């Protein structure tokens, strides 16, 4: 996959770099406490969408205080990115440092933005960055049974199902070519 140019964040406070995608105007930017109001607004308007299949229960119950605490907690070696379209926060994608160089991932878009390829583009650029910059070798994702759109997204990115659990399927993407 061709990788877009990574632009370093404009601040000097150690933020993760911005990651532009192949979609015009679609950029990943680290979620920070400065995003609390916009993130809460996005969560609040998508509660049913986020919890429909049993996922994102904490976000579905989020208060503005929970969001502030969540975003003020350091993510450690994990990456917490907001998906932004023309500077509007439309979703989130995470790279979870479970056992580096093996990582987990999670992602979601506001319901109004699903189906336009934004999540696929966001995940692709993040996983490419993880391989090139962090030395990631594997990405794992769990998808709740019934979430056909998420399964399709992972398959487009090259993930394969590896384990079936009672409530979800674990998928794997090898970044070693």
C-alpha cells in the first residue's frame, strides 16, 4: 500500500503525528483533552449506533466528565486517534499496545458517516504507520457477531478470521510481508 506523507503534529508537546489518508480532507489526529467537547458531542449523538451490537458500552453511557477523564488519561504505548473529515471529528481508531510488536485495534464512525470508505482509509493509514514506524508485525481485532460492515472492512484490509468466540470473532492481519 502506498503510504501518505506523515505530517508531524504542529505542537511541540509530544503528540503523535497527524496521519493524512488517501481520502481528501480525511486525517487522523491524536485525541486529547482538547477534543473532549467535540468527542462527547459525537458520542452523545451516536449512543444507539455504538451500543446496538453490544460494543462500546462505556461510550454509550458516557458523561462529559467520563470523556474528560478518559481523554486526560495517558494512552501509554497505545495510539488514540480521532478520525477527522475537513477538521470535523467523525470517529475514532485506536492502536492498542497489547504485546508489541503485536497490537489490537478498535474503530468506529458516527452513524451518518458509515459507508463512505472513511473507516477503511483511516485504518489503512494507521496500520501502515504502525508497521513502518512502530515495527508492528500483527494487528488483531474482535468483531461482535452480526457486525457485517466491520467484517467487510477488515477483509478489505487483508484481515483473516482466526478464532470464533461466543460473542465475537477475532481477526488477524499480518504486517510482515
